C-alpha cells in the first residue's frame, strides 16, 4: 500500500569502515535500535588485518531524510573511518551467501539436485536423506531458491546477509 | 615514552595533570582505591568530594560550561558508574565536554557478576560520545589522552574510561599527550568557502532575516560569541537565542528578541514564523524550539551552521548547510561581508517586530498585594546583582523558564541549565562546580523546591569546601511545570504534583552548616536578597511564591509558533489538540 507515510522509502546498502575494536558492532547496532532505524541486514568482518579495520555492510530502508541521518550518525561514531552509501555512489555488486538444508527421499531428492544445478548451488554436504546446498547471489535469487525448495523438504536455512562493493577501480 | 614504568593509577594522575586538569569531582570506592591512593600522594590535582556520583557529573558540567574546559569525574565501579549515568546523558544532550573515569572489577572477574560489577561500557555506550574499557596498562595513557581529545573536539560530549582495578596496579609506560593522535576522528571545523559566499548572498538579499543562535556558540567560545554579536549588528538583523545559547548575544542589545521556543518571547517566535531567512548558528532545531514541525517557519530559506553534520536536516530541511565550527564560520562570514554596500531595506521588518514587542509578552499580574510573584522575585534578583559577576545555574521546571525569561545575560558561560535532558537536581551540584572554577564570583542556583530536593545532599559538599553558593528557591509547593501541564491537558487533576511534606529549608540549611531564611511577602524580597548576597558561605533563600502562577508565554505541544498562549485567558480559549496531548 502506498500510504502517505510509506512513499519515498528507499533501500540503501551502506559500507562502513571501522576500527576493529571491542564494542564497535554494539555501537552500530545500538545506534540503529536507539534511533529507531531499520536494519534489513548487517554483516561484519575484518578486512585489513594490519590496520585492524573491519567492514560493516548495512542494508537499510528509510525516507531520504532518514537515510541521510543514518549516514551522518554513523560518521559521528568515533571509531568509524568512513561511511559510503553504495546505492548513491553508483553501480555496485551485492551478494549474499546461504547454506540451505533439504531432506527427502526419491523423486524430490533428484528434483532438488536438479534445481540446485540450475541455480548453480553447490552441494557441500550430503547424506542418504539430505543435502546441504551452498548458494551465492542476490537476495532475490536466494529467495527464489528457497521457494522452490520448500515443497521439496526444506528443513533449515542459514544466510549471511548482504555484502556489497562498488563496481570499477575506485576504492572506499 | 617515559623509561620508568609507573603504576596504572600513577599514569592516570600524570595524564590528567598533563591534560591541564586542576580539579576532579568524585567519590571513592573499592575499585578506584589505587587512584585515590595516588591522589593522596600528590598536590597538582585537587579532588572535590561530592555526596553522590550524580552530583559529581553535574558539578563537572558546571565547571566545564563556565570555563570552556573539560570537566573531570572519578567514580567507582557498579553503583558509582550507574549513578553517573544521568549526568553523562545530560552532558551528551547539552554537548558538555566531560571525561569520566570509572572503576571496574579486575579484568579476570569481568563478566562474573562480581561485587560492584556493572557493564559500564555497555550501559554508557548510548549516553556518551565515546567510551573505553582499558584492558591493558600499556593502552592506558593513550586512551586517556584520546578521551580528552574526543571530549572537546567537534561537538563536545562526555567520554567514559572504565578502569579495571588490576590495570590500576599494573606497572606500565607513560606517554605524553603529544604522542597520542586519534586514528580517525577528525571533525570538520573549517567551513567550505563557497558556502560562506552563498550565505553572504542570501543574508544580503533577505528582507526579513533572523539569527537563531544556540549552545554551539557558547561551546565554540567567547570569541565566537563576540563574532556572532558583531555579525548580527553588521547585518542589522534581529537575533534570538535558544535556552542553551543565552549569553551568546547581549540581552541588552536592541537586536535581541529574547529566547525562542515553548516559553520564548512572542516576538522571537513570531519572527521565527514570519522571517524569510533563518540563520541557525550552533542550534539544533530541537522540538522545544520548533513547535509543530509542519508549521515551522514556513516561508523562510534556512541556513544551518553546525559542527555536527548529523544535526543538519535531522528535524528541519535546510537550504544551505554549513558544516564547521561556528566560530570559524562566523569569522569567515565577517571577513567576507561586503562592507559599505547598502543592505536591504528592513524597516518594514523591524516595524512588525516592534509591534510584536509592544504586546509585552512577559507581562504578569502585579496587582496581588503581598504575595510574591515568581517572576518578580527573579526580576529583583537580577536587579540587585547587576553590578556583580554573576553565574546562574538552575534546576528544571517553571523556575528555570522564568529565570531564562527574566534574568538577562550579556556574556557567555554565565548561564548553566539542563536543556536537552531536563534534569531536575542539576542546579546545586552545577553551582558547586562553577564556584570551584570561579571562587570569587557570585554563583546563584535558581531552584524550585521539588528539584532542589533531588540533589540536596550536595549542600554538604558546599559546606565542606566553604563554597558560598546562593540557593534561591522559588517555593510554590508544587512541581510547577507538571501542575501547569495538568491544568492545561488533564482537566486540572493535579495527580501527585503537590508536595505535602516539604522540609523546613531554613533548618535544612542550618543542618548542613549553612544559612537559611524564608521570605513570604513582596515587600521583604529586596531585603531578603540583599541578606542572601551579603551572608557568607552557602545560603538558602526560601522564597514563598504564588503557588498558582503559570509560565507564559507558551507554545502548547503540537502547536505552531503563531499559536502561542500569552496568558491564562488564551489557555481557556484554546484547548490543546489531540496530537499535542501525546507529545512530551
């Protein structure tokens, strides 16, 4: 529904380069919960061991004014080095990884394997009665695969949330 | 690096001294005993023992805001730290530079629910600008120096350093402040030249400009306020200030319209509503200033100068954001101002302002015989202290708003009040901090009888250090602002806002080794104020004021600037909207 309060909602992927120090994730998450911002997904890992820097990728939704606030508030955190709005800065690649467990016998098992092949999912574990598939792609692709697996014995999903990087030679 | 390792506690002392700290407000306890031991062995740092840790933070705030320096607090782990939380939040909201050292249980006990353990960095994360847990003595001096840098640069704020007891005993190297440079935190202080030029064009073209200055000017310093004053006069534009900004522009100057906002003046609020250019300088468009957002200054272009980019476009969309130190921005504007060029004809604008001024919105009923009107008490206090270098602190409520309306400030750093958080109990400990920083000055806490009881224990601190703080209680026996809202919004059902068993403040003062007096009639007020001013040491003057008086003018919550209530008559005619009811 496009109510008055709803239109103008934008989805943004934001990359944040931070000092890899205790409490930094709590600071970022606390900022979002404390100020009532949305988190669609959040991922974090160290990306520069020598300088002890981590990269946080946050996917969030909000009005333009809220998105600007989120970036300003993130930049204000003392251990934050850089905030980059990938959605604003130009083309970028966004990927998510998923491990998905499907259990079943006979026909459904073969069908699951066939669909996995179409989606270029890799089998990373198999037993007589189950598969674990590894699948990387956009959130939509992952969602589509989940929908297909549901009738075929889907039992468990583990997803990483989005990571993203800008296209081209420039760096953060 | 110093060659000789010293203990963590000694590192703390040395780092504070090297940071230019001369006084620490604190309260000892088990986890910080090593620091108290190190304090005992030296003379460079003075320690002021408060009676509750919350008082220590407010005292440090008073110290910081009256000097422009960083206020320092030292408290123990667990309850020491949690008691400090209100003060830290207050300092965060009002951008006061504070470094708060908290004790912590030894590192090997962290997470074990040890005695007096609290997750201090966890608890204080949302109420500080930044915080540190020092797990290794080798990081200690760097973290302390960094904490001072973070507390005072950019938009100032409180920083907590959590110190496990074993780290305070451990020997470690000391490094000097010059060796510490923060890896990444570099707030932008110099504004972009192109934006300054654009601002000049906008100001020159405006027919109905208004300057709106805030606490950022005070934080930027005396020079910034002087530059701002010069700029306003040069532009011949009217100027209003927020609660936090009072003193940044001389109240006696004809360009000054008084305070803006919920209890600001009629002329300031209508000027904000009707201006064609609003120049916000170190102010943050707080809801107490803007009133209903969709009716806020509808016809104006807006320039916003602020050191904190997150303050820009947060509540109100502005046309020209200028990120930088307001002092730097004001100097740049002054330097770029085209002198000699005829300004826009603003006579029409000034005529309208004079019409609004003529309403005399701070007028109050003086007909009552004998009974002391709270406004009158403050007017007399102001009149009788004009010749003195007077610092005023307040608690929170009606008395605070009357103080803001009727006490006129011509200089920055002389007005200390809890604006953003609205912390009752702020005024007395803040006055103690101010008096410590300015031993010879006159320091008055304009208080309410409800607020003062929230930190009354600090009377004991005032007595111990012979601090001659003057506590001027406007005693109406109610939590006046709560009662006013109950009258306005809840049908006059004064639920729990009357204090039935107030202490005898005169005896209370005497019990603390101070002097007290009560005054009940308007005829005696001058004499009582003179007595307060000439009586040595801490003094409580208990002023029995009209218990039913309300604070006007008022923009009720959910209303716009041009929907002000000027007095009790308006109150009856215009009930508050349903949307307004839910607002704080």
